[in-house]
């Protein structure tokens, strides 16, 4: 009996490592998602939906779409060469003769003539000139000529022209940069412009490049990823891995339905909802420039035609404070402020810093949320489960608009949560009166890891 138990223990120790090594290759799936919206207004529906108070970004474990639309280009920037740098890593390029003269040439000082050249010879207290003798009348004429020659004539004062006087006045009262047209210098994309440090009161600081990639105003219908056979984490797949493109194309011809996005990704699915990761899904229009995170309408911006005319007039107009102009605009069109908007903290960037520039605001997508896929044993059989929560945003006419004033709009966010058990290779439909989602999960057979060269020999 002891021999049997010993052999079983030895067999379990031999087979334990291969089973543990193959766990990383199990339970990989390709998930394909189609998102679309219905041409239905929230105010036209009799059903009243629950609304999200703050249009915040969902907190998820994975955000593949943001990394795709707003990639981190720090490594690309650091790998670029410096513009106009020497090609040799050891020796600098020899400067030209003009550069040497311009940098190192010093003008010689003028030499004064010698005393003998000015006064002539002195013998016995008398000055003997080298010049020949001249007559008295010739000498007097020469003295008069010398006085006329060495005498400084009175300069003619020419007053500046009126245009020059006006230019002096403008350059003194205004900055010269405001008078000159603004021209954006073309920046080469295959090299990095060298920067110089600036001396602060305490230390030297190098200027940091602005590598921010602004978000899109509208997401594309397709996402182009890459097919990594043995990726260690989740990643987006190329469009040739989409198997339901016929259905997505047919939605285009359906009346009252707008396609938002169609993409797929690959991930390893874990057992248990508490251990499974959440992945962010978003698509559609970006409302960040029109509405705040509380759903309130931002101050109206100028149209492209008005912006062009204002830029032309700005060169002739003096700079003025825009505080009173914005105050008068808001007083002429008063709008009520919601309690949530009054108590909400200031809007922040993606990195958490307080945001003052509208171009750096966090995007507010038309459809935003997350999806979570996990495995769960039911009667000792593993089943796939989907847990999702999506928020659909739509501008509607504000119910608190004052009578006689211009119509005010607000951005409402409708939540939609569902959790269900699904079967792989089947197409599952998550339906809502305002939008919808189609999901298909397919098993992916991950190829085995290549064997090391020593084991192959």
C-alpha cells in the first residue's frame, strides 16, 4: 500500500508543473461588440428613465479604446533625433568661415598717428616743417581754407515723418508682436527641436514637450487593432477578425438606427465576478465642448465665420478684459443652475489637474460604460457571464427654462445595466429603447509557447 501511495505522489509531482504552465493558455476568448443608437428623443417617450447626476468617466480595469484614440507618444518622441544635429556621434561638424568670423572675430582698435607726423621736427626751439615755403597771401589763403576744411558744418535736422511717429507711439504703447501677423512655423515631424534650460531662482529647468493627443469629436465606426497570437494581456483585434460585419452593414439601411462602433478584442476570462476585469466601452459623439460634466450647457462659442472676423478685428483692437463681456452675456440670457452643478467640484483633466482650457476637458461620450466577462460554475459546468453597465447621453430641452428667454438645453445620461449568462458563438442582444448592443464571444485556441533551443536539441 505504501508503494502505491508513493508512486501516486511521485506521479503528481511530475505532472504538477505542466498543468500549471498550461493554465495561462486556457480560457482565452475573442469578444465582438456592435453598438448603435436609435433615432428617438428622450422627451418623446412616455417612459421615465433614471438619470445619472454627474457624467463622470467610469472607473474600469482596462481602457483599450482610450489608449487607441489617445496613445502615449513619449517613447516615439524620445526616439526621434535632434534636428540639425551632427550625423557623427563622436565629432561635431566643422563650422563654416562665416560662422567663425561672426562668432569670434573682433574689430581692431584704430591706431593714433605718431607725434613726429603731426608736429614735424623741432630744432633750437623752432618748429621746422617738412613742407616747402609759401608766400604770405598763399599762407593766409591756406589758413582760411584749413578753417573751412576742419570746421564742423551744422547738421540739417530732418523731422520724422508722421507715419514714423505713429509707429513709434504704437511700439511704445503696444507690444510689437500684436502689430505683426501671427505665423505658425512648420515643425518637422521626423526630428525634435533642441531646447535650452531656463534658470529659475533655485535651479535649472528644462521645458517639457506637450505630447498631449486631443480626443476625437466622433469615434470611427471601426477600430483597427493587431492580431497577437500570444499576447500577455487584452488587445484590440484587426477588422479581418470581425465575423458579424454583414449584420453591422445591414443596420446601416435600417430606418431610425445609427451605427456607433464595431470592434473586437481578445482577453483571458477568469472564474468569478470578483476576480474578472472590467473593460471600458464608449462610442459616438463627444459632448465635452458643448456641455459640462454636470450636464449644463457651456457658454456659446463663436461660429467659424465669426471666429475669422474676430481674428481680423483683434489685430486693430486693443486687448480688453473678457470678464465683463461674459458677465453681460450671462445676464442677458439668465439660466437656472442645478443644485448638483453648484455643489460639484471643478472639472479636472484626465491626469487629475484642475482644467481651465476647454480643449483639455475629459471627453463626454454619447455612449459610455463598461463590460465584464467572467466564468462561473453551474452544476460543475463552466458558463460564460456578461455584466454590463452603459450610459447613453442625449441633449434635451431643459425643463427649468425661464419663460420668454432663449431655449436652454441640458445633457441627460440614461443608465442601462444587465447581467446574463451567455453561450459562446451565439449572438446576444442587449436592447434598450434608446440604444442597443450586440455581443458575440468566441473561444480562442492559444498556440503553445515555443520551446527553448536547448530542449529542441
